C-alpha cells in the first residue's frame, strides 16, 4: 500500500507490496522498480520465535474433511498410540473411519456414537491382524458402554461389509497372562506367589485348550475362562503354598480385575479335571476333591488327550468306541486288573460314577429350569364369530368409568400438592 | 458277483416307453404336477440311475433289492457312481414318500405339532430341497397299489428309490424330523379412523396409556393371549400370537373393542409382518467352526452374545444358533420360510455335530 514512499526511478507514489515467492518486496506499480526487499532467510535469533508448521496443516489433506471427522481421525491415531499398536494398524484404522464417514447415517450420528466408532475401527483392524484386543479393553479406554459399543460395532461391520475374524484365543492368553503382576517379588507379592512367566503361560494355554475341547469356551466370554485357567495353572505350580489362596485374592495380588463369571468357569474346569483324574488308577484311589486335584494338574495335562477321550463320551457311539479301545496308555497302575473287568455297558466293576460322562456344554447338562408343555393344537381359523359378551368383559361400565375418573383426579391433586409439575397419568 | 443295483447306460427303448407312459398316467391324475421333463428321457447318468416307481418296475426293482439284501449289506454293490453323501453306511435314507411314511421313519419329536394340519405339512414337504419333484413323489406314492416298503429288519435302511435326479448337488434331503414351533407372530392392521387414545384408555379395562413414555395405547386380551399397540392414526400392531389365524382373530377382537368404544373402526390391510420360530436339534454345535466355514453369513461374537447370528439369503431369515443346539428363526413373512430355513440349516449343523 502506498505509504508515502517514492519510487527512486520514476518518482511515482504508487508503491505496492508484493511478494516474489516468499520474499516480500515493495514494488513501484508504474515502472516495476523494486524499492525495498524483505529478507529471504531468517537469522538464528529470528527462528527462535517461529513455530514449525505440522505436516497435516501444510498439506491440503484436511481441506475437504469436516472438523468432526478430523477430530475422529485424531482420536483413532491417539487410541492406536495408547495401545502401542504397530504403525500400519493406524493407517488401516484411519481408512476404516474415513470409509465409515462416507455413509450419511454415520455423519449424522451423535457424538457418543462417533466416539465409539473410533474404538470399532481400531478393534476391527486389530482383529484382522490377529492382535488380541478385547472389547472390554476398548470400552474401558473410551469410557463407553458395552451396549452402545456392540450396537455400533455390529452396524459398522454390516455397513462396510467387512469380514472380521474371531478373537485369537492363544494370543489373548499370552497377552492377558503377561499383564499379571506375579513375575517379580514386590511388597504386594509374597515370595511364594512369584512365578516364572513362561511356565505359567504354557500351563495356562494347555488348560484353556482343555476347556475349549470340553465345551467350556463356546458361547462364553473368553476372558473369564483364561482367568480361571491362569489361577489353576499358578496354583498347581506350587500347590503347597498356594492352595490356600482364593481366586479373588489371586486377582488382587496379580493386579487384575476379577471377571464375574470366572468362579463359575473355575468350578467347571475343576469338574472336568476331576473326571479326568478318575481315569488314572493311582489318582482314583486318592479320592480327590476340588482342592486336592490341583496338585495333580501337571500329570493330568500331560496325558490330557487320552484322558479326555476316556473320561467322556459323545453319546452311545462314544461309549462303544471307549470299550473297543485297548487300554494302551503308559499310565496303567496296579489297579489294571480291576479296570479291565468291565460290564458290557462300559461300567467298570466297583466304579463310583455311572460310566463316562457326556461331553456336552454345561448348559445341556443342567436340568431345564422349567419344562414348557407342548402347546395344544390350535384349530383357530381366524374367522370365528366374536361374541359381544367377550368384548364387553374388557370394557368399563359407566359407573366404573366415573369411579376411575374420580380416582385419577384425586391422584393428580395429591401429586400436584407434593410436586408442582403436573404429570399426565393414565388417560 | 451280485448284479449292480442300477444299470449305467440307457434302458432298452420299449421298457423306457412303458415306464414313461405309466408315469405320465399317474401324473395326469394330479393337477399341480409339472411334467417329468427329462427325467426318463435323458440318458441314465450316474446321478439319476433311478427310474421312478411304477408297478411294472417294482417287481424288477424288488428282486434286485432282495438280491442285494441277501448279500448282507450295500458295500458289495458298486455304488461308486453315486455322489459321496449317499455312500455313507449310516446315512439316514429317509423317504419323502407319504406323510405316513415320514412319521414312521423320522424321529418324532413327541410333540403334538407333529399331527399337523395336512395343509401345513404339505407346505413343509413341498419346500424341502426346493425340488418340485419331491412333491410329485409324495403325491405319486399314496396312489400306488404296492409301494415298496422299507425292509423290516432295518427300519431306517430304505431303498435308494428316494434319490431324486433333479437335485444332484444337494444330498438326499433327509427329513430332519424336527419341526420348528412358531413362538410369536407380529401383524399390523389399519382401523382406518382417527382414535382418541385417552378415551380408549378411560373406557377399556385392559388398556395402558402413558403418553410421555410411548404414544400408543397398549391393550391386552386373554384369548388368544396377545398384546396390541393402538395408535391415534388408527394403525394397530398385534403381537404374541402363536399362529397366523390366532393373530388375525386377536386383531379382529381388538378392532371390535375399539368399535364398541364408539369409533367407526374397520379392518383393512391385515398383514403378517414377522414370524418367530424355535426348535432344538439336540446336539451341541461348535460355533467357532461354523463361523469359519460360513463366514459370509455368520456373525459370532462371544464377547457380546452367546449365540451365532446366521443371516440366510434364501429364504431371507435370520437364525440364532446356540451351543446347546437350540435354534431361533426370525424374519419370516410366511410359515414356509421358517421351515425351509430350518431344513437348509440342519445339514450344515449336522456337519458340526462332533468336535
């Protein structure tokens, strides 16, 4: 802008501030003579006062993106960093978020849903890379309700048409076990409770596999099973000092939250182990119970495949197969003679239990809570005559109507006395 | 060596003509049957070595069967040309012949629902494996003078005559013997007049109206035991009935109640919107395996819900499959869709029967 300067060449006062690339110049608009020039480079002291421009602001990548979406994308990246995921996951999760945002239903959704969507995208990315992240973890990090999360998750999977693999149990065991604070002595962890990480992890894995084989995992939340398995594994590695410790105390010491179903899973797993122990002659004589069986978990796991086959049957066919099988495993004790003497139906003489148990999910073994009687055959055609009396039984007589109205008015009067807001009660 | 039960290669011309005429005679008696098309005229390829049952062929067939049976079991017979599923020894070779035979051979669930109205059972049978020819078979056999009966020693070992050449890919549709029970029917109807909900709630004993919570009157009747949502626009939703007829009767009763309250209610556009059925296959199911093999249809998230959600494309039904073997089917507009969906899922579930 002309500020009183004069062009030294032609003397005109029309000086314009213009920049030649990044260099500011004062130029005469008549003759084009450059009157003054700005500084192209900055001195060291000058640069101290400048701030760097971030990549995302210097490029045009955010130009077409709404602020709400930008915020969501930032949240996705933050979540990936908090979870310490590999950098490739971040890009995939961001891509999913952008893809979701193209749908109008997502764009118009509430902020709560958009926040939860961030978690969904990260979860889907992790699942596709077999990274064991549970929904519970994400909900805790996002302070979100599992119900809201589940609704958004199912919706987005359907909307984007994605194939999301199941949670990988083995990886989850490793990750979850690593989070237990039992591998080093500390003020809260007594010396007898400290355990070797590898030993505990491998034994927990074997117990979880056993649970999976015996129908304790299908249809249930995976985490409580792992908690119960980890507890048993830990106990069995030093039973003398640890049998007295309860599951709740174990979780407290290990600084891990105790999931609600874990005690029930523990009971079921111990029941399976007891059934397996019945197949080993030298354990059968010990008459183990749910506490003492823990001492022998090592042996039971070592022979678990054979023991499960012998201890359980799938049905009548399984029973016959069990009979035909030769007792060829190496764990035959002195009771072999007794064991072989079986009746035709597979019941060894003098055995306590009535033969091999059925290998079924616990929900099929429990007796039904209430037996639904089969409904009577209905011969309704839909076009029957409807008698007046039948309809009138549902209507109020005029007297009843008056009484009802009086009662309603009285109730509303009482309410408005106690509460100034008038409530519209039943019509 | 015993003669092969079914010959490869086309039968002699005269025999073929005779079979064709006899078959067509029987078919002509039935109005709703499609002509047998290429059933007999196509050369006998491995999959359709079977010639439909006629009184002439029966004796020939029977004698073959007796010879085979005399040899003890089918393994001595060269069955290699049959599709894999049919050569399993303990495969249930159920016969879709007549309603009576179904009840003999298949496992009866022991429920009254097995004594279905003839109409319902027809519909169920007609849609098994989607082949109209099965329907024709079920019509043909009762008319036969001497239908081949299953061998008395092994009630489940029925002759191979149940093979239908028209469905080479799907195995012989074994009737699962289980009929899903309808648990809930949702229907809508238009009463075609504006309603004063306050007045309805005042004059009807069985009505609930809380405008702050929901903008409709909730009315219930005892017989059939149902609930209705009645809106001020005159539209009504009726839920809780166990059959289509009951739903219609219930909706009519609600309309009568509204009429008696002084509104000019009509009964327009009654429509069944949703039907829910359930049944039990009685064996545990490995849901993790099912979600792996049928990934494009299944959704199994044990962290959220213990059941597997299976979205079947044809018919368009959603099934909830649980580890205990209980199956819930929903999303049907017609009863036949539920039966068809279950017959489609049953062989898939059987594949996951053992660990």
